C-alpha cells in the first residue's frame, strides 16, 4: 500500500507511523493478495489470537483457519467485492487457532486496489464476549418466564440453580432465604454430589443464624473463594453432602429484592480455579434477577392470610374498596366494587383494569406507582370508572399496602361515587369556559370596573396593554399602572358613562408602557340583579398602529416624490394606452420639453420617427404581459429630443398598479458618453489583440489552480496544438500536464505569490507529442482591488537551442578543468595507493590478529574510503546533468569543490579559505560546483608565473538599495556571498568590459577556450543572482557572487551511528563478473546472517533463477558484465517473477541514475566501492520495503 504523508512529514516516517498504529490495534487486521489469497500483512493482535508467527502467516491463506469455508464458497463470498457490486461485506464466522480451538469473529472485508495490484483488507473483531453475553441474556429471559409460572419457593429454587449450572457449572449448591427481622436463615434447596451422583441433601441451615461466610455475603456482597492444595474447610463452615472432599472453588452472592437482602445463593466446585471474577459478576446478576420472584412467592402466603381476615370487613362497607398488587392486578375487591362494575367478584379478582375493559388504566397506574414509590397516601383523587352502564366518577383515597416486614406490596383504595356532583360541576365549567373563550379570543381589551375604578375583570389583551399579569391588575385602579394624567382621562370617561347610564364610544389617548397609544373605547354601565349601576364594562381597541400607518403613508408619498424628482435618470409614467401621465425634472432636461407640454401626449412622440409605428405593437404586447424589464435587456435604443436630435439610451420598464389602472414606469438613461467609451475600448482591444496574436513569445493566462484561461498562437504552437480552442478543450493542468517537473510549477507559484512578478525562470515543458523543451518564463500575479490573487499571466520563450549551446559550453569547460586538475588528482591517488600498499605489506609481516595488524587494516580501510570520496567528487563534477535547482546550503558544495582543487593548486600559491555555514539558496549543485571550480581555476592561472594568494570566502550578507542600484541584477534583501580573490596580474578597464563574452580570453592560443567566465555569468543569471568584479593591473582580481536566500531552511541532521543491519536468514543471489568482488560480497553477506549464492556469470545466474525462482528473496547484480548487462539481466528476472526484489551495484554509469534504476525495476542503487555497513543497510531496506511502484 502506498502512503501520502501529511505536509512536512517524510514518506518513511508516515509509513512507520501507520504500521505502528496497525500493530497496536486491538482488532485483527489482515491484508492478503487478491489473486493468490496469501497474506501480505497480519498485525500483532491477529497473530496473538491465532497463535501463529509472522513467518508462518506469510505462507497461509484465510482458508487455513476458517473451517466453514472451502475454496469455492470463499470465492463466492469475495465475488461481490471483485465485481464492485459492494464496497464492503460484513459476516460472522469462526477462526481456528493453531492449537485447534475455535472462537467466533465478525469480519469486515473490502477490496483495496493499488496501482500495480489489488489486495483484500479484513478488519476482524473477536465476539466471544458478545456471544457469552447473548447466552446469559437468553438464559435470564428464560429464567424470568419460568419464575413467573412458579407457584412454590422450592420450584423457583430448582429453576434458579439449574440456570446457574447452565451458565457456570457446579458440583454443590445451596439457596437459603434470610429473615431480617429474626436474623435467621432457612435453606430452600441444597444439592451435592454423593457417591458420584448429584442429589438433594439435608441442609444445616434450618432456622439458624447465617454462617460467617453467609453473613459476609449478606453484609458486604458477593465473594469468590479459590483454595489451593491441600484443600481444607474454613473455620465456621458447615459441611453438607459428600464431606469427604471440601470444595476447591466457591462463589456466594446475596439475593436481593430491590435494596432488601432476602437470602444467599452459593455454588461450589471440586476443581481448582473453576471460577473467575467475571463468573462472580454473572452469579450476582443471576441472584439479582431472581430475588424479586422469591420475594413474591414468600409474600404470597402472607397475602393469603390477610385476604381471609379482611374479607368479611370489606364486604360490609358500602363504599368501594379494592387492593392491587405490585403488578396492578385487583387481588381483592368488596361487593360494592363488584356491584359498581356489574360483574361477580370472581370475574374481577386477579385481573387488571385493562383486562376488565377499562380505558383508564394508565391513569390508575400513575397514581398507584406514586403511592408505592413514595410510601405516602394520595387522597381525594377524582377519576373515572368504566362500567357497563357508562362512565361513573369516583373520589378515591389510595394508601400503600405493606406486608409484615413493612415492605410495600400493593395499593389499597377507598372510593365514593360522586358522579352527580361531577356532572353539575362540569356544566358550570362549560359555561365559564365559553365566556372565557369569548373574552380571551379577542385582541381587544375587555374589562369591568366597580364604581371606585377598581378592575373586577380584565382579559389577557387588556393586561398586556397595562403591562402587568391579570392577577396583579384585579382590585387595582388605572392610576397604579399608567401616568396620573392618563388615568385621570380614563376615570373621567368612566364617570360620564355612569352619570349618563348610556353606552358611549370615543377615542382615548394616553401614555401606556412608555409610549403614546390611542384607543377606540366602547363603554357601558354595569348593573346588578336589581338594575342598579355598580360599575362600568368596556371593550377597547388599540388603533395606534393604524394612525401611525396613515402618517407613514403621507411621509412615504413625500419621500417617493423627492426620490422621483432627484433621480439621476429620466422617469416617465404612462398609461397602458401609452399616454404620458407624469414626468420628473430630469426628463424635462433630457428631452427639452416642459412638464405641461408632455403630460397627456403619446409616448411615441419621444422616439425617432422611423420607430414610432413599430413601437405601438411592442407597447401593446408589453401590456398583455407586464413584467420588469431591466436596463440592458434591449440594445441600440434611441430617443428624440424636442429639437429633433436623436441620442442613444437605455430603458428599464416596470408595471405599476394604481387606482386609475395599470401604469408603466419608464426609466431612461442617456448613454451617449458610454457608447463613445465603448467604441474607444473596442479600438484599444483590437490593438492589443493584434499584439497578443502576433507576439513572437508565448502569452498565457492561467487560473490559480493551474488551468489555461487563454493562450496566444505562439504559445499554442509551442505546446504542439493546432488552435487555442483545441488547447483549452484539452483540460490541461499546467503543473501536471505542461511542466516536465511539477515542482517547478510549485516554485514559480511561490515566487509569484511572494514577489508579485518574476522574470527569467527556466524550466522544461512537455509538448503534446511528449517532446521536452526548455523555456524561460516571465510572469506576474493579477489581483483584484482588494489585493486578492485572481489569476497568473506571463510570457514564455523557447530557449531549447540556447540551453543546448550553454550545455556544450559547460561540458567543454568541465573537460578543460579536468585536464587542469589531472596532476593534482593523480597526486592524491598516488598518496592513497601508497598508504594502501604500505599498510598491506606491513600486515603480511605481522602476527595474525595482533593490535598492530588491526591498526594497519584500519588505515587501509580509511584510505580506501578517501579514494571512493575522491572518485565521487570527480564524477559529480564531470557528469552531464540537466539543471535542477533545489534548496541547498552552499557551504557544503563549496567545501567539496575546494577539496578537489586543493591538491591541484601549486605549492607556490597560498590557499586561504573562510567558508561559513550559510542559509539555504535555490540552486543546482552541479552548476555551483562548476562555478567554484571555474573561478578558482581562473584565479590560479592569473598567478601561474609567480607566488601569490588565492582566497575563497562564503558568508551571508545584506544587499542594500545603493548596491542594488549599481548592479541591476541584484535586489535589496538577504544573499549568500561567494568571494574568490587572487593576487595575480589583474585586468584593466577595457579587459573587464569583455570578460563575460563567449570566446574572449587573454591567454595564449591553445591555453583556453574563452568560455569559462561566460558559463559562470550564464549560471548566475539562471540562479537569479549577480556578479560584481573588481580588478586592478598588478594588484589582482576579486569576483563576488550573490545568491538570493531561499527562506525554507535546510538543516544537516547529525548522523547517529547505528548497529550494522543484519538479516534473518533470507536467500540472496549475488552476481558480479569480478571473481574477487563476487567472493567478497558473498562472505560479507553471510557474516550478516544471509544465505548467499554467488555467480560471476549473469547467464549462469539467470539459468539458476529460472529453475528455482521462488527460493531467492533478493538479487544483487553488477551493471557492466559480459553476456548480459545488469539492466538486461534485471528485465529477464522480472519477466519470470515480477515481485522479485533487485539491487543494482555499479562503479560508474553515465546513463543509470537512481531514478532510471527504479524505472527498470531496481529498488536500490548501491555505488561501488561499498563497505559492510552500506551493503547491509541496502539489503535490509529493500527486504523490508512494503510498497514499490515502478516509475513509468
């Protein structure tokens, strides 16, 4: 499986974190090949549950431990996933462990398709505990049903111990009931194994105090006792049954009826450690489950006695009396109750109200439960009673009914029939409800006041007006709720009604709730039964809003008129017949008519004569379908002034309904100036369109996410398309489809977003036919008025030919430099070879295994590594590579180049360096190496004839505005400065003016190409940097190079010395045509715990692999071999076995890089020479690699 790491996290780190999570999962996780079904990954939980090792699991398939499946049925199970009919399937099955035991599981299975293969992912839960829980619940449910049908305590006890045996198993058991009042126990059932058979046995617990263990269970809860050999009975324990062998395992749990302890349940086994704490929880749950049933059976006897005693009393009482048990069954009713229901007592007792046909049972149960829960009586309950003659009403008192222990076991009720009184009350309530509905249903205030002005009645609407609840208003006067002046006016109006004795209607105003309100009030005198006036009744309607609405309408009309007159556009209102009704001031100015001249005229008079006749039909069509038509819907509209001149206009139309019928509002805008501006814009667009279409450079615009908006013909041809439309229709994403390296697009976008614009960005594009071309990009970010980026635009120049010429120049410079450095390189190699030969000869003269021999061999190893480093430096400098800028620190590259130069500089020249750790820059390491070599070689040659000093310095610096003005290639900001100075012959001003020109040189014929400084200048341009040169004849020359700092820092992680990676017995095929190297590789790998087969012929190795491809875990092969090259050998191996892991070893190849090797199918490239550590690390890295994708 491939991983996409979070931002900022490396791929290996993300994969390691994922595998760590999978290994720690509490679920079983399997990944197996969709074709072979063999496991590719099994996490720790799965291996632990099944009892197999990781190595064993890799050779297995799911069929090896799923007993219910065969190949055919398992294939049928997988078919919906293979056909993509389902994304996931979930099913339950069993797994078989390595020891043969089985356990139930729930499987979640899905198909995961990768780039090169498909696998099945299974996430599996062990559901053993769930199954056990289900079994326990089913047993408890069955227990509940059986206990409900039990009539005797002994019968219930047998049922309970039977379920205990089913769930937990036992050899002996006892169930005893406990009486808290007397503190004594009585055994209900005791069983034990006697003479090999389970039997009931006599118990010692017959009206006796509980044993110490029983008392602990009663007081502190359940207890688990696990004895060890030799077994012995505890102190104070009473034996029963077969006493010749004490129990080895014992559990005891209290029996509870709610919070009350009523007994104990104990089970025992003669096996050691037969029970667990979880079993104790199950036993306690069983005891809790059956405690209520045992209490019910014990209470039944007491109830039967009480029933007999109460019988005669109940039947002599005239009122209704009843008793209900905890299940709301009517266990006893008197004759009065039976008569009220019209049923014999035998048909009532033992049944619930619902079973007797009562629809009121829920209501009864609610009251019953409250009494039983609180233990308090509930008196005066008004409730209905369902009878054959119709419903009756009862007033009932309900009291808790208790047993001899004081436990509530039901409810006793006493009821009187109050049906007639209830009917009278309901009639009165209906009348009051009707009156209340009328009063409260109106939004008007309804009130009644006495002669003192105190409110006797007021509805909710009136209370809201006064701002108080109804209860706080009754009995109070207006003066307590409104300002005194308002209260005075209300009082005067009331007194006028009383004085006249007539109904009066008037508008009253006053301050209420802090606002001035207006009311239309109808008031009438209120009289008593004798006709005397005792107050005022009234109805008042709040008309404040309607008065305010009238005022707002007047204000709105004024506002509309002001807007109408001050509109920046001309407005004409016309009737549906096209007669002008009114116009605003701007219409007078626009058309040159006065208002009086236009009102009453046809609207067509304001149109050009040629358009008038056709407009009539258009106007009539609009009248038939009136709608809002905004400005801009119609083009090329013209109007006519009074003087006959015509001018372009925009017109919007809106219908308006008035008392006089439909009107049409025409809003008219003079667009003469806009038309002139549009014409100017059209001419400008045509001009710039011509520039766009005929430019010799490509011009493009792209969205922020990299999709083409537009491209000119040059850009279209450059990418290999026939037209801009074809290019846009291709749906290209530039970062993916156009940039050869998507990282270049990312870098360019980052530069544009930070700086706004950039020029000279060089990278490779992919043409439509796949051809790669070099381009130079200039771009900028286009933003809106708020500064938000909208899109990118810029130009694109094809510089492929120029790049090819530059590459040729650089390669010629490299060859020239290699020739100049050859003497120094030979000197270094001779020194290294001298150290190797000398120490080897010394070892031959020393005793084997001596300390001196070990020191000599360490010196040989050190010299060999120095030789390898020197070869890498030479290859890095001479290798032909495409430019690839990347974040790096210059001091690392400069130090490497100086190592290569130091041996070549004549001893007459003093070599001084100061290379500080530098910030990150965006640069190509090979080109920086070339720049350093070029400048140092030029400086050395300038001092060739005499002694001198060559100084190289690297440091961070700040370029200020003054320096930037002097050197246009630089901008103010942070730079890394590389300085190369010599004390040579120097240059005069004319010479300085030509040093960066190609083929310009001051050296004699045959000593130089004149290309070195030209190449340096080109590289610095490509790196957005600059060069400053200072020189004086006879005083020397100083080259100062400026590289802009790249803000993303790169840090050097300290290398931690780790133990050499070792194998786990994997089989490696090692192939190298050099017999000493093949022998050395085989010996080294065997010392690292691998099986090794070594061959010096790739042809022989291929034949061996073809015969037995499955026996090898890894193949390591050299590159350059007779018969078959390493790449040809690899392709043949992959054709035989596509998943074989391959490592390529090579001393040098100009064509095979790390990327090329992975494209072929190699998983690692191991350069020669390699030591034991790098050999072991490469082998382990490839063998441990979980995913590998061959690059196309």
